[in-house]
């Protein structure tokens, strides 16, 4: 009998400036067996974006029809546009034997954790990771260093981040961010450990 390791649905969340996008990009670059979950959106494609690769581009009517049908595992409105992740997107990729990576905010992570309870296949595959600096002070320094927001906007983001960080106990793993290389090393260790769980692997040959 050959071993058969079940693929993972890896959810990574973090407060704004926590480094989750950098970590996700590095994981995808290093793990050819891992793919990104493609999000649906009602916004128009930007130059160079391809449907089914960067996003699934829906009309507002198509998106609402999918919402009413219960097709999304999570969806939200952002600046007047709708975004969502289809259950079929996750299941199809998992069933193809690929690990699937989700990069979502803390609110979206809470929604997904709740909704997978009714989806045994997704619930079994889900591994949730919360990435955050060791303190609000470190996070503030990161936001100021990237110089993308005004002081008022940074303080607004930090207020939201305090609420998000308080949710860390709801995740399977807490990853305290230190450096890009160390964050990646520990994230890879989480993936490998989860793949060795007895409940995920088939019986060895004997």
C-alpha cells in the first residue's frame, strides 16, 4: 500500500502590515505543489489581468446569483466592489492533489472557519495561521517605514489591528513575525508538520 497524504487548505491571516502577502508569495515560489485560491470580484480587470488567473471577473448580477446559491465560502464588499472565494475553487484544487493557499484578513478568516464546519472536506484540510509582529509598537514601526499612509491613517490601522490581534487564539498556529526568512522557515515547518499528522496520511507499507 502506498502512502497518500491529503492536501492542505492553508489559511494565513495577519493585521495590516503583518507581512502575510510577502509570506504567501514566498510559499508559492518555494512549493510547486501549492496553489493560490483565485478570488472572484465584480471590479473591472486591470491591464494585463486574466480571468481565472488573477481573479474570476463577475458582473454584479452574476456575483449576487452565486451569493444567493450559497456558492461562496466567504464574500465581502470593499469600496463598492464585491469579492469572494468559491467553495468549488477550493474543492477542485484540493481534489487535484494540490495544497491551496488562502491570504485573507482576520474577518474573512473567521467567516471561513465558521463555514467549513458544514463542509467536511474543507474542514479536514483547513490549517489556519495567524502572523503578527510581537507588539503593536513593532507593527507601527513597520507601517511608518513603508511610508504608504498618513499618520492619521496609520493610527486608524493600528486601532483595527489591536482588535484583530485579539483573535489570535482562534487560529491553529500563532507565528510571531521576526524576519522574512524566519517567517518563511517556520511557515514551511507548519506545513510539513501538518502533512505528517496521522489523520492526513495513508498507512505506510509493511
